[in-house]
């Protein structure tokens, strides 16, 4: 029984360590996003802006040059809700894959409603939370 447990633990450690190098600093990354409207394009632009400010990866203009592909899923909704004062609500999620389309990291799903605490900029509020989560994950592999 101890041998089975030992083998299981070794396999679990090797699987976890095999994925972490894919988030190493200095890699080239490309952001893919379905931009159905201008608001969703603003979410993508905010992600690229914050990633460039972070400087952890080099953001490429094309998929072929990239080591990592960042798949941004963003939805925006305009209107007044019980949680907002009107404006644009943003939901977003990020999945990072390698060139073989294997998922190496993914964020939680985040949502921001327009209000005074986020300056009514829901794209920035949502992406800030995703990038913060990504920074925590990257710090764990250093």
C-alpha cells in the first residue's frame, strides 16, 4: 500500500511540475479573443495593455511567433441591473495554452458591474483581477 501511495505522489508531483515551466518568464505570447463588438475589443485591449505593463512575456502580433496562446473569453452586457447603475457589465475568463493547444493555466471567471468603485471601467476591473491571479501563479514557479 505504501508503494502505491508513493508512486501516486511521485506521478502527481511530476504532472504538476511538467505544467509549470510553460508559464516561465520571457516567453512570447499571443492574445486570441472573439471580438463580437467594441466593448469586447476593449477588454482584449486592456488585457494586452496590462500584460505589456507587467512585462513578464513578450506579446506578439501573430500566433506563429508565440510560445503561448492566451484565449480570452469576454462577454459584455449593457444596461441597468440590480447591481449596477447602468453602463457595461463585463464577464471574462482567460485560458493559456501551449503551441499544441494543451491548457497550461486558466483563470477563474470574473465579473465586474459598472459602479464608482471601479470608475465605471469594467474592462479594466475584470482584467486587473485576471492578471493579478496570473501573477500569483507565475510567482509560485520562481
